[in-house]
């Protein structure tokens, strides 16, 4: 039972719309739906259920997340993006038919030394410029050779990750060139994966996807444009609508202030609405005055500092506003990217940061 009206409304149909749009954009290849971080904050069950008929496989961050995906009943290909860090995890990969990424010597040795009941499909990660995980261009051929020689390996997908696909950057073309050259040089693999959501949109990183190419879509599936290609957002449907009720209304005289630190003052007689949403719910504390929200079909702005359980908005001039009225903090009417910009962060951070005390409600 939920008594507080604060909620994150999740639209399965929006996720499905976005997946179909990504498919059309790809025009070939295979689609890996990324459902890590509790389905980018949307809930792993709603995300998996919405996507399972529309993707060729899914990806989780680490073992616990992968097992949570399996608990939904999903039986298709499932990649663990951080890979495994023990022999026990490799045995779980066999039991649950999981595909680990192999990005370092320790992980490769675990696979070589394991006594597995069946061979695994693995993803070999090559570092082409992100410098976070992966084998260097010089190390990759030997790592691939060792994997292919292991009785514990059924097949290999060659992968890399883009560092700047969300923007114009000189490294994009360099990473693409390096990965393409490496995939031409290395013959003994079965599939490859280079494109993330932004990589599918950036002209510097695109190519015609072939049957053995996997694209890894994350943020796009949840209806948010991760790139600077501005026209894309109109094609997408945001899958999360973060909503909270008005729980108090206050009349302020000119010069009176609101909230901790008195960081907002009325420049004229004003009406302030208190909303049941705070930084403990995942709304960014650093959001600046004027950060947009919507109530009764009108855009309004944040007024004063966000507190743990509440925030305040300037609703001067909004007619017939009542206690219990819903305020959209982000969603179809308030772009989460705009809220993120007002808080000096990114939309990924906001979506995945919605806390567990905000119920996800399917709509």
C-alpha cells in the first residue's frame, strides 16, 4: 500500500515504441537492450517485460543484476558488462546461460582455469580510447587466441566502448578506425559490438550494421536522446514520468524568502507550492532556482533549495491550484535533460538516481 502520492509512472508502450525506433535507425544488425541499474531506474521487471520481444539480447552490469534479469523469466542472451571476478561467478554463468565480458588478464585466467559444465559465449573488450576497461590493441590478438583455445569458450564477440559519442570529438573517428582495423585483422571471432546509443546517432561513428554487429542501446530505449542530434528527441517517448503532489500552499509578500539558506526571495507578492519530492527521492539537491516543472498544464519554476523530502515551486498565477494536484518533475512535458542541465548533471544520473522509496507504477 502506498499512501504518499509521489511516484514514477513507467510506460511499457513508450519503451516498446523507442525500441522499434532504434531498430529502424539501425537498419540491420542485432540489438542488445541494456537494462542495468534497475532498467535505468525504470525497474528491471517493467524494462525486461517491455523489451524481451523486441531485442536480440540484454545486458546487465554485474552478476547480481544479471540474476535479477533471469528472475523475470527472460531466457534470451544476457551479457554481464563488467564480467566475472571469481570461479563461482563463471559457474553461475553456466547455470544461467550468461555471457561475461572479458576485459583483463585475471578474468581470462579464470576462464582458462575453470572447470565448467558447458562452454560460455564471451565478449572480449578492447580499449580503443575510453581507457576504463579493456585490452590494448597490442594485447587483443593474444587474448583472443587464448580464448579460442579454451574448451570453456563457445564463441567470442569483439567489443569496444565509445568515450565521446554524445558530442563532436576528434576521438570518435579515431576509435571507429581503430576498431574497424582491429576487427579486420582479428579473424577468429564470431560477432562484434561497437555502438552504444549515442554511437548509433553520431555521423562520426556510424556504419551499415551487418548480421554479426551488435548495437548496445541504453538511454534511447527509455526515451531520452543521449546525443547532440537535436531532432531525435521528437521521435522518442520518455518512459518515466516523475510525479509528486502539492502538499501545501503559501502566500508570500514581496521580499520574503523560501527554504534552507533563504536562497529564493519573492520580487512581488507570490504563491509558493510545497511538493512531496526531495533529494532523498532522487531529485537533485543542486537544481537551481527556475528549474522547470509542470502543474495544471503550466510550466513553473523551482523556488528555493531542494530539501530531503520536499521542494518548493513558484505557482504565482496558476488558477485553481489545490492540495493533492500532481506536479510533473520530468517526463513527457518536462524534458529530463533540461532538469539535468539546471542541476549541472546528466539525464542518466537523474533517471538511475530515483530512489527506492519512489514506487514505480506501470501506466
